[in-house]
C-alpha cells in the first residue's frame, strides 16, 4: 500500500478518520481524501470507508472515482460496515484485496468475495500523554474560532516568571456554521505554538466537567479581540464558580471587572499572583460580582425596563385615529 484514501479526514470528528490516521502512521504512508486529484494516480491505495457516511452527491463522486481509476491501479478495500448496496458490491468485486473489521462482516461479504480478509480495528488513542500534575494549572474553554494566540503567549511568559511548573487544559466548542475541519485544528495549533508548558486538549465538555476544571485549576483564561464584554458568557460562568479569571480589559469591559480585585488583566499584568490567599480573595470577589450578571438580575432588569417603557406610552387622542369610510354593499 502506498496511501490510505478516506472520506472524512478530521480525527476529532470521525472514528474512521482517526483509525485511518493511526494506521497510516503505523504503515508510514499518507492519508488522503479519495477525492484528492492524486488519488487516481496512487499505485496501491487502501480505500478505508463506511459508505453509509457518504452524502448522495459524494456517493456519485465515489462512482466517478471508480470509473476514472487507471487499469494499472491495484485497489485495496477496508470496509467498516456493509449495507449490501450496489456500489458496495461493485467495490468488493473490483478490489484486489478486501479487508473487513469483524467476523460478522466477513460472513456477510464471503458470498461475494470468498477470499475476504477478516481484520479488526484497534483501540485508538492518538494523544497518549498522561496528565502530569503541575504546581500551577490553567483552564480555558470557549468558541474555537475566538482563540487569541498572542495573549496565550503573554500568559506563558507570566507563568514562566513564577518559576513553577504549569500546564493548560483546553476545551473548545464550535459555533453553528463553523467548519469543524479547521476550527479545532486552528485553535489547538495556535495555543500549542504559544504555550511552552503541556497543553491537554479535552474536546467538548459537559457543564459538569467544565465546572470541575473551573474549581480545580489555578486560573481560568479567556481573551478577546479588544476586551472582555458583559455578554461574554464563558467569563461570567468562570467568575460565578469562583475561578481566578485571566482576561484582557478595556474601556468597554464591565465596571466591576478590576485588575487584581475581581479578575487579572493580562494586558497590564507583570506578575501573576500565586499565593493561595490572594487567589482565594480574587475568586471570592469575582463570585460576588458575578451575581450582578446572573439571570435573576437580568430578568429583574428587563422587567423594570419594560414597565418603565410601557408606563410612558399614552394612547393617542381619538381625533388622531384615522377612520375608514364605510361603502355600502362592499366588505
């Protein structure tokens, strides 16, 4: 085999993509999209797919790939599922070697290919570095497309100055409409390039897991294009949990956010506090200030504003109300 051809390629979003990447690393061969122009020029590709994942249009593209294959190409096929479709049967017939992932698939495909090779899919843990306990730790979560690498570089420098070991735990979410193929990769890449300590990517986390990291790490970090705003929910969540927030402030930030009082402003910070009592005091003040931005306070604020506006509206005099003439015989 000289390459692996797959459909989905992002190992963070697809188990087969992760399998293909791990197998490619083991074999020392590249993993390509089967729609890559070079796919038809490969001499001995392994097509590793599950056809049920394909959209209708991509299924037709797969047919065109099979039609365009040169006669000299020796195709290997690894099927991760089998729905007995016409296109699957065609691939099974045309492939020089057919591999499948379990014994059940072997028996189902044997009538079409008596020489089918039964295989398996190993456990896949690409990132196998264990979490190393460090003296200081940072947790960050938020939308992947909003990651600011420059501020993480500054945070890294501040952590170095403490002379203590440190690590960062990263969880990201994706905004609807954001491409998963690039957003995760860019977020992780930007932070790992800026951060010299260990970076542990946590993927998507439940609210309970986010709360765990907010309460067990030394700092929570979140940085914004100009400064944190009153509608940045990740910072409010962290402050509500009593976390020590490292962020960036400007004139548009909430008035209650004050450097070394309720948050740490990375834009002006020259030395990170590490004393447990100082950190506890910042966390407690942050929690108290966050109550001003809770849903109870928001609901009360909206209702009072609504009452004020409605109370200021007076009905117009009857003379100003336009009337329509009545035409007899018409609706």
